[in-house]
């Protein structure tokens, strides 16, 4: 069993030309013995956004704080603390902070994705 605080995991800037003001913490990742899923904590600053992209694996997202939009090919959907999102494989997606405080969310992906 692994028990830690998220503050023990350094935040890394999302270094992508189509991302703005986003950090990621790999809470459970390649360095863990997790056999099926990895867990990441994203923080998107006001006005910031993740890159618009798609891939062959799903995401499960749970919003912890802030306000924003989950963008898809069908347009934006509002998200806030307590919202959850399923991004299916192949779906184009992006998360945007539309609020005045950081948008914080957990994102789980299968270990086959990265």
C-alpha cells in the first residue's frame, strides 16, 4: 500500500505548445506498482487550458475545485467541484478554466496510456 500527500509529488508544467498555465502531478504513475490505472492531478490556472487532443484510451476525470469547461467535438460542457467526466477512446477533448480560481481535477488513465 502507498499512502502519500499530493504535496509530496512535485508539480510539473505541462510542456505542450497548445497548453496554457497547466501543471500535472503524477500521483500514481510509472514509478508505482499500480497494474491497471495511473492517477494524475491537474491544476489549470484562470484562463488556462489543456491541449486539445485525442488518443486510444479513456480518461476518468473528477473535478475537485474551480470552474471550467470540458470541451469535445459536441462543444463545451460546464464542470465544477463534484463533476465527473468520462472521455471515451478516440474522443477529441480539452479542459479550460473559465473561473477565477484554479481548476483542479483528478484524471485516471490506464497504464497502457501515457
